[in-house]
C-alpha cells in the first residue's frame, strides 16, 4: 500500500467513515457501566450513523422502541432474541 494513501486513511476519523456509509450502522458498548439505570432494559447504541437514523422503523427495532408485531407471517426473532444475541 502506498505510504501516502495509508497516511490519508489513518487520518480519517472512524466516526466520519461510519457516518458516511450508506449501510445502517450502530456501535454498542458491550461492557456498559453497571450503575447505569438503562442497563438491562434496552440496547442503547453509543453511535448510530445517518443511514440508521433515517430509517425510523429499523432504529426502533435495534433499540427496542418498536412494540408492533411483525407484518409478515411466520415466526420472527423478537427484540429479546436480538438483545440476547
């Protein structure tokens, strides 16, 4: 790899790169502060990119904000399944 290209790549902040991605992306703290009142209730991403925030239904599914039933027939994974995963 070209040294100049590598230097340019390393200068790019990770958050900026994730936010520019067209794919919905989020970051979760896998070792949250146990004293936080939200621990255990829902997934609270420490970062969500613009693509995820622009899809309200997907964002709600990731954070547990959606209480609606799945629209398609058949058994769908639940939020609890996702959170446990």
